[in-house]
């Protein structure tokens, strides 16, 4: 039987699935549902030493894209401590605390982390990326919308927290600003145990284009740009995971856009040891976690993997630089018995190889350049790529 257990920078988990910090981890009842459906750990809702403003849940949602979060209440210190204690008393979950202290008072980061360790936390997750909190740099002037834009400040925070606690410390890295590799390196040099790598950006909500461009947040015709999560981010997250894995020898928690167990496998193959999931579970319920774990287990059994470590990072060898790709001669091929004659492929404006004949689409292999666009748009999966 495949062993799904992992050790992420000293945090030992029964499987690699973690519920990410967010609304799913803000109440004990939700944590219990996460455990009932197989999650190994939870990262609690973002906890703040000082609340900068009061917010209510206001989210713009496009299911195939994701969520733009205009506002969502954070936990204060007492709420977080209470939730930690309840989680440790009433569940077997490993509890990670996602936290921010005062950006201009570095000592508060260590003090807050220590308080959460004393409450029973299994790990501390430093929120260096939250895109809708305006913070200043520890080591200099304000640098954008998050502390994580400054590698030196991130390193300073990591050092003070590592000096204050004995449990694993995770850095939730920023992706805005284009400095993720510099920040990852600075955190690693400062002694971080785990890097949380995902694609998170501020995004704009949809607009009511017939009513003066009002924002489409529920009940709010105006508002701020908010953190964006969901399916859109998976491929970008995998790129960041691979970049960090190749550049920085630290365990990685991956995440971003995971909606199927296959996505978890991809994240691990790009370098993650564990994954954090959120938006898809918000859309489909905690039962999805069980499907993740079952699918992952069956995949490992079928492929002969005895442990997660056996396939972690195996895709990195396939990451090449431009100009290094070796091209083989290939062509699209349409399986006639599957083709419904919908003609979606025949209408592709860049394709000169597909024609429609007697109710079916066909490919001229001599004219096909092998781009693969038709494979991706066929609604019945009737097209495959073959060697020629």
C-alpha cells in the first residue's frame, strides 16, 4: 500500500493535503469537517496582531476563474489562540498558524509566534504576501502592498521568529513584484524551514457595464482590488514552484488552483512536498478532500510509487531553456468513431490541415504542424497527437 505521509521541514503529516488559510479554517466546526474528510493539516485564517480595518466577506466569483476577495474578517490574537486550543483538543489535525505582526516593529513577529506556539500550534506560517493589507518594510520605506516585496525585511522577520520558537516556520511567499526567487533565497539564508509557493495577485472584480461600471461585489458597487485565487492560478503556481525548487534547497508547500487529484500530482512532480487547497473546496465542499486523497493513493498504487518522495520533483528535469527543445515529427489524428462533426477544430483560424468531409473532420498530416491546439479544444477528446 502506498505511503502518503510526508515530512515538510519537520512538520510530519499523514498525507500531503493541507487546507489553506482562509474562510475554510476560521472556525472549529469547519476544521472538524476538514479532518472528517481526510485533511492532514490546516493553516488557520490569517491572524493579525493589530486589525487595520474591519471587513466583511465580499467576494466576486467566476467559477471557472476563481474568487476576488474584497474583504474577509481576520482573526485577532485571542480568537486565534482559542481556535488553536480547540483544534488541538477536539481534532488530530496539525495546526499551522498564518500570522502577521507589526511591519515596523520586528520584535512583535517573534512575540506573536511564541504566543501561538504556547497555545499549541504545530507550525507558524509567516504571511509575507497578503495583497490587501498595506504594510511597510521592516528595513526601509513602504515597498508596495506587501512586506514580501523586500527580501531583507523578510529575512529579518524569519530570523526573529526562528529565534523565538522551536516549531517549524513557513514563509508564505509573495508573487507580485517579480522578486519571489530573491525573497525565497533570503528566507532560506535566514533559516526558514518551509517555503509556501503559489500564485497570488491582486485582481479587479467584474463590472456592471450597463450601470456606470459599478463593481460586482455583492452589495458593494465600489471597493478595493482584492486577492485572487482559483483555477486560473494553477499553471502559474506550478511555474513558481519549479523555479523555487530548482533555485532553493528548502521543502515546498505548493498550491494555487488545485481542483483535482491530478493537480496535486503535478504540484508534487514540480517540487512540492505538500499542497495547500482552498478555492475548489469552497466551491464543492470538504468531500472534495477525500477525492483528492483517494485519487492520489490509487495513482501511486497504479504507478508503483511507494512514497511521495519517489516522484517529488521528477518533472524538473524536463524544464528546458528556450532553444533547447528537440522537435520530433508529429501530426494530429482524429479518431473517426469519436468525432461528432462539430467542426470546432476545422474552424481554427491558424490551422490549414483540418477539413470537414461527410460529417467528420479529418487531418492532412502533411499540412499539420503539430501545434496541438485542436487537441485542447475538441469537446469529445477525439483528437490525439501521433508520430509521422
